[in-house]
């Protein structure tokens, strides 16, 4: 038994409609959803975005599933440059507008959190300036989330300004430790960059952990792999989640596996179940 819900990320079902994605995941025994805003499932800027979010919440209520909102859409804000602009670009207004809309939609969805990240520091921005921009902009995002009653899950990402859980904790401290500020941990990222590995990273996040992304990786390489294809100790990771009393969503994130989404989903939940049995 686990205290957390096993889910799957919609960014790994880019060739399926959202309804069909839910059908496949339910058939495989999943119990939660990680919804990436953007094409093709829920355009946050569409006129009917809030109506569609309300419809999705009704469907999730029927299933009894929690949901987290992910904001890692690749070309939502700039059709030419992946993920740009970010919170550490000189011009970040489109990102702030997007995050504001994500918070509003999360409130409609009654989502566990909105997951977000800092961004890669551009070549024309000094690291200290990037950190200053990040903290200032995050104060705005935190205020929006706090006003809407939505938690944020700040995710450390390899190669970004906030790369490790320690970096995320530093950011939270500098923001005054706001209640709305939680942490997202990607298990694969722990293999790639966390100095204390997956167990150390999860323990460091502790009670602040509001979202978990599940995938495998190799040390030093930021490439999402299916479970068992990298160096992640999945049994240790799941045991640690239980140890720290995590009760949120742990969703598989394989954004480059849409070509075999049903197969990847079936293999993923089987790997998690095997690891839980081993534990």
C-alpha cells in the first residue's frame, strides 16, 4: 500500500485526445493525472479553457483522481524557441501571464499544485542578475497562488538556475518561506544532478514535497527514460516517499514517448507495482 497516487503525465500522450488518454490510463490502473497545459489537451488561453477545465474536473471526480498542473509546454509561448521566455529571461511577461492563467485553471481543477521551474540562464544575463529577476518574479507568482488558494510546486531542473532541491530551498528562504511555495521532485533528475541522490533529495524536500515526477535517467544526462533503463533505484525512491509521508501525486513523465503511449503507460505502472512489491 502507498499513501500517494500513481499517475501519468499528459505530455506523454500528445497523439491522444484527453478523453482517450484518461481511458487508457484508467484501463491500466492509474489513479491520478499530471496535466500539461497547452497543445493538444487544454490550451490555457482558449476562450473555453475554464469550461473545459470544469468538465475535466467532473470527469476526474467520477474517477476519484487527483490532478496536478504542469507548465512545461515546449512551444506554447514562442513558436520558434522551446520553453521561452522563462522566469530568468529579460522579458518574462508572457511566462508570468501563463503562470497566472495556470493558477486560475488549477483553482477550477482543484489541483494539488501548479508545477513550475526557473529556466536556463541566457548567455546575456549574469547569474546574480538572473537570481534577482527570479526572486522578484516569484514574489508575483506566489502572491497570485496565495490569493487563489493554490500551492506551487517549484521543480529543480538540470541545467537551470534552480537545479537542485537545495537551490529550491534557498529560493523559498529568500521569498520568506511562503505557505504557497512547495517543491516538485523529478526522480530522474535526482539521478542526473542531485549530490545526495534520490533518497537525499526527497528527504530534503520533506513536508514541502507537493508533486513527484517519475522517470529514469543516467548520471549527468537529462534524458527521460522508461523505468529500468537508467540508474534510478525505484524501490528506494518509493520507500522514501512512504517514509516522509508523501500523500500527493507521483506521475510518470515521458514527454518523448507519445509514439508508444499505451505501451509506455502499461510498462510504467508494472514497474512501479513490481518495485512496491519488492519494498
